[in-house]
């Protein structure tokens, strides 16, 4: 038996025979000893007294998960055990979808949905509500998480819209959802919002957004055949950190357990590996100024002097020592605070972060929206519809534009950098926002002119901050001037070669 097990071997609940790892700990007369917080509610108030001395003792201990025998290797400090066990991947859960008899480990739930309920998966969830409906259920995904969306009609005409997830109360609080209800022509709509989702346990109760069917119809001018569209978004880092602080709970890694000492070691050198200009992790080649300030290869190309000490960067020197450290150091994904457990080398972490399912995506258009890439189009249609780009349409070349293209459930970002009043080249870039499908695409950019032709064709790149623009010289651009205007169009097609 290990020293740690010896240390806690006697801290056992007399009722459930598990460790005394969950508060409050009480002394039970009927069990003749200590009982943990899991079992306390089963006791009569007259049967126990609070055991402050036990809690003072266990607060310094760490405990294995109650599902250790099933394979869970997580060891958790006192105070965080309940949060982990409520969302442990090894706990058994029942499928919350009506009439489904499935019961298995929590970690198997996603595969169960894909295998047995794949016809219910919709992204986004879109359901019809007519006079005869009583209840509707559908499944949606955000990153790696599956959500169950319900619409239930109760007595009296009240309709409840609920979104639940396989996780704890704290994890579900890290998401919000909205329901947009359209009239039958989808010309008018109302939007109802909830600042948090619910757990599977909540699906047994009538919780969620509630509104009467008559109120919906009155708002939508008496329309009887309605359509409800769900939008589910992960909250941004700042909001999630507030939730964690409020509950004094950390977000635990989903797939791996990292020893505390390893995390501390990485944190000690992360600041050394971070470029002070772009704040990205650096890897070979890394450059250093005469005073010892290091920069990534991308940023140093744009500078002539060190922004910290003002010394010249004319003669660039490699920082081979830091390059060696970067080559062997395992660093966490920047989305670790919101649940990502991926650790790897600096070079691989940058590749991972471009398509991390936990990434918090920031809107391009100077608004405060942050959320999951899969909900980006919902935000664009509601708030920046003027930024949507229609392919095979004649456009006038403007200064510095970013446009969004939606095609076949894919989202593309078209960036155009230009200045009519300056003798500078035109820069363009076409990127695919979420590269999960791995489908390759090509784009064709064309100037439109009655007598001349220019076509540029290239590959669409997965979205990344490190992608470079394609340059078209200003001499070429000016040849297509028609009375002070330059016209163009853009087409994107699949590349099946």
C-alpha cells in the first residue's frame, strides 16, 4: 500500500464505505462513526452531529475518485472531489432521450449518440412547432460536447425550451443558449435567451426558457406553424474564470492527468517561450537582441530596433539555447482554462490551437462577441449581415475589407487589404474557419473588365493567424480601373484532386 493510501486509509465513511472526501462530514449515532457528505442527507437531523475535527484533518489530503476501480486515475484535493465525481467520465449515466434504455459510463455517451441517435443530430438544431406538437428532442454539438435540446408543451399552452449537457452544474454554466422562433415564412422572429445550460439531471424537471404558445403567436402576428432554432455558445475566458472563482473550482482536464510538478515547471518557462510582440510561443528559429531580448522569426522581420532596449536588430543573432528548450518543452494549449487537455511541443501546439475544439473565437468586426467557431455564423447573420459575401457577384474594390462566406455548412474568411490613395499592392487571403471536415477547397479571384482579364487561383488555407497574404502588384490592379472603379468577384470550389 502506498504512503498516500496509508495516509487516508482510515478516513472511510461508515455508510457508503467510500473515503470521507465530500463535505459535510458528520458523526452518526446509527452508524457509530463518521459519515460523508454523499450520505448525510439520508440521515435524520437528530441522528448526527457535525464533525469539525474530521474536516480539519481531511482538508490537507488528496483523494482518489470513487470510480477508481472502474479506471479513473484522477486524484483530487479536498474541496474539489464532488465537482470531479459529478462529471467523471467513469460514472454511469442513463441516456436522457425519451424511451432510450441505454445506461453506461459517461465517457461512452458521445459514441452512443453517434451510433443510436445520429438522426437526431442537427447543427444548428431547427424544429417545427405546429398545432399538434407535444414534445421535440434533438442533439447538437459544440466542440467535443453533445447537447440535448428539448421543446415541451405543458398544460395551459406553456412551451419550455431546454438545453442539457453531459456534465456538472458548473460545466453547464459555462455555456449559454438562445432560441429564435420564426413565423411560417421565416420573415419575422423573436429571440429568447438563457445565460446557462442545464445538466442531464435537470431534464427530469421543467426548467428552461418558458413562454406560452399564445404569446408567441401574438408576437408573430398570429402565425400557427412556427420554427424554433437553437444557438448554443461557450462563454468567453473572462466569464468562465468568474464562474470557476465563484464556485472555487478548477476546470479539470478531460482526458489526461498532469502531475502538479510538471505543470509548475512548464509555467516557469512559458514566459521565456512567449514572443513579447505577438504573445505566441516561439520555436526555431528564435532571435535575440544584444541585450538578451528574444523574438520569434515572424516579428523580428518587421522590426529594425528592439522595442524593449532600443538596440539595433540589423545583425540578427539566433538564440540557440532557447531553441533547444522550446524543442523539448511540453506546453499546454492556450485553451486549457476552458477545458482543453492537449499538451505537446511548441510547434505542434500552434498547429493544434488553430483547430482546437475549445478555442474561444473572437469576432472580426470590432464587437465584443466571443464564442465557439460553430456558432460564429449565427452571430454574423444576427449582427453583421452586411459583411456576408455572395460569390459570383460583381463587387467594387474597397479599402481593407473582411467578408464572410457561407457555403455547404463551411465558413470562409475573405480578407482584402488595399488603399486606393496609396501606391501599394493588393493583398488577399481566403481561409476556412473550421477545418474539422478536412475537405480541401480552392478559390478563384478575378478582376472584371470589358477588354482585359486577370484570374488568380490558389488553395483555401485553414484559418490561422500565421497565414500570409497573396500579393498582387499595384501596376496590375490599376490596369483594371474603369472610370475610377475596379470590379472583381470571388468563387470557391471543392478541390477533390
